[in-house]
């Protein structure tokens, strides 16, 4: 029941954000659409508890800022490689151990790797190994374990 | 206040356009499909997001709508490039100038029914 309400609320807020219109008619339509989506999707009840929500949101914001800095730094690095007349790439696929049990954790780690320019997950193995294609495989392989440890700590602070 | 908005919008347009152009240059210059996905991924993160930010300041686009758009772009962009590169690897498209390949020889989970490796013309 609570899970349905929560999903309805989330869908309602997204609908209001997209339409950017706070008239009463629009509020009602959004609520009905949110309710319909919640009934169709049948949410599972093991999501975030409300008591932990503020902490999780704070950690999510911290993670978003860290990710943005990572994206900008790697974006500049890749731009430099692309614009270099010699095109100094050393492409290759390296294996990075995700070290997380839940599928959501592995998926979000893979998302964080892929969203930064210069690295992208090609395949995920059975045991949560992320096979990552890098533009500069030798440089990326050095920092990969360290970066994944940091990423894992941040993701776990959000979801556990 | 209005001129500050225009300043931010101008900066965002300049940087976003720069990274989009770099992304397309990378698409032309890089050797194979995997490397090229890195370059095009940058267009979708830097290019489109920064142009959306600029649009918030100079067009009637509501900031809340732009926020949802940016969140969806950031969430979905990597999924697309992962899907394309994963499909390429399963089809057996070779990497060029590769220095290492940890995935070589590993059994990739075959989707059902298993797909046959396609014959890929090497454009040399």
C-alpha cells in the first residue's frame, strides 16, 4: 500500500515537473496518471524507508556532484586525445571487479563508468566483473580499482 | 539578473558546441566502433545537457522540465552506448590497435536463441 502511494507520488511529481503547470485540473490529471502507472507497475515494497530518505537524498546529491566532476575531468582528457594530431590512444578492454552483491549496485557502477567519457562497460560477467573498454587502457587500469572502491562506498551509502 | 542569465547561456552554448564538435571529430578520427562510442557519448552528455541548460535561460523552457530532461539523458545515454558496444562485441567486430583484451576467451552469456557471429567486412 505504502509502496503504491510512494510510486504515485514520484510519478505525480515528475508529471508536474514536465508539464510545469500548477492549475487544479492539471494537478488532478497528474494524480490520476500517477495512480494508473502505480497500479500497472505493481511496485515492490522493499524500497527506501521514509526515515532514511533525507540521508539517502543527501548522499545522492554528493554522488551526483562527484560524478559531475569526474565527467568533466574525463571529458577534457578525451577532448585532448581526440584533438591531438598523433591521436595517442591505447584502447583495450580491462576487467574491473564490481565487488557488489546486488544487481542494482552492479548496474549503477556500470552506469557511472559508462557515463564518464573514455570508459565504457562492454559486458558484465556472471560474478559481477565489468569488462570495460577504455580509450587509454593502461592509464585506466592503474586507477580502476581505487575508483571502483570509492564508487562502491558512495553507492552503498545511498542504498544501504 | 537578465544579463547574468545571458552570460551563463552564452558560456553553456559555447562549451556545449565545442564538445559536440570535438565529439564529431572523434567519430571521424577514431579507429573502431568501441572508441567511436566514447566520442559520441560525449556529445550526449556535454553537448545536449549544456545546450538544455542554455535553453532554460534564454527560451521559455521551464527549469523543472529541463531538469527531468537532463536526468533522463544522463540515465539513458550510457545504456544506449553500452547496448551498441555489447552488441558489437557479441557480433565479433574486432578492436583495432588494442593493447589488451580481458574479455577475449571468456564465454559471453548467449541470448536465446544464440546469435551466430556475423561476417564483418574489414574496412582497411
